[in-house]
């Protein structure tokens, strides 16, 4: 059997049970970030690693600054999904020996600019030669208060589902220039009990079933309510991926207060109720075309 026969989610499901986890692990592998106990009583340690790979996350010839920006912002988007504050980063660069030095310098300029945006310090890393393609791995460490940590696991039947921003424009350059919703996430968990949250990196058609499955609930969405990027089609919003917006579940009792407060705090950023979670343990109640699945996409 090849990894392409399983796909990303089923492969991870087979690997995770073999990991030995200590009691200090607050959020186990399989979520957006790992969250573990720290010496600080009020805070949890948050860790995340992510990568961008040539021909998977960017095409050859893509501006190196934008590649660096994306390489840093991808794990920071997962921090947003956890409502965590990033602090330190490590960068691993794997590149062929014929790579231009000027390209690498521009890549690191993008990494530094993105890190500075969220006051993250790049404190080290590693470089290695490879036959190709170019790959950049970014590991980030930070914290989240115990009473504000969010995962995919807490969704409840009856919760409303919301998304920030607009969907379907990820592959039209947005995926190289996006800004993670850390500020919005931190505001949400300060003011509302957010039950479950994740970032939309692989597309609503893949990520929403993940959230529902992890929370052991079903879901129903009103596709006509999906907020589309100008020029995008409905299928783009569901299947394209790379939007890096927040998808979250909150009690329906908080709906009106949330919508009013959001409009005042973030008047330029759309917040849309797209549906709800329900008691059905399976998500076959709504057939969504899937988003991006690693190992199963055409090369």
C-alpha cells in the first residue's frame, strides 16, 4: 500500500495511536497545534511546525519574498486557530546546491517581515542540501492562557458555525500574501466562549468535516450563505483551499451579541454564519466536495 492510497487524514490516524503521550499533553497530535503543560500555572505551551514545498505550496519562479512570507504565516495561522500567541521560530531550509544566493536572501527577508508582523523572534534553524525541490519548514513556539485555548474538539450540537472573511480566493495570490487571524482569534476568546475552531487551509469541504468528526457531531451548512471572494464560484469556496480564514463554533445563544460586537471591532472584515452543528455523528447529511488532500492530489 502506498501513502497515496490512504491520503493525509487516514495516514495520520494510523500513526497517532503509536505515539506515547505523557499526562502533560493538553491537546494531542491531530489538531492545529500541540498544546502542553508548562511551568506557568496560567499558561500552556503551544508548538507548531509547518512547511512549504515547491510545486505543492508554490510554483517555481514565485517571488522568494512571498514564499518566505507564506512559510512563516502558515504555522501562525494555526496559532490563530488555537487562539495562541507566537513568540519564537526556527527555520529549516532544504534547497538544491544550484539555488541562487539572492533567492535565499529574499526568502529570509520575507520570513523576517512576516515574523516581525507578529513580534516573533527567529532564533535559529538548519540548512540542508537536497536534489530538490526547495522546502522550508518553520517551527513556532508560544503560549495560550488555559481558559482561552481552543481546539477542534469542543463543538456541540446546536452550535452556530461562522467563518471570517471571504472564501474561494486563496489560489489567486491570496495564499502568498495572507495575514493570519491572530488578532481576531484573541479577541474572540477574550469575549466569547468559543467551543471549537480551526483555520481553513485545505478548503471548507475538507476542514469542516474534520472539525465535526473530531467534535463527534454532524453539521449542516447553507451553501447559499457562503461568503465568496469576488469572481469566485461556489465550488472554489468549498474545495479550493488556501483561504486561511477562521472557522469556529459558538453557542447559538451568543449569535446576536457576537455579530453586533464583531461589526464594531472589525468593521472591514466580514463575519458570516454558514450553518450549525447537529447531533448526527456522521457528516453524510451534507455532501461537500472535498478540498485539498495531501498524497492524493495529482503531481
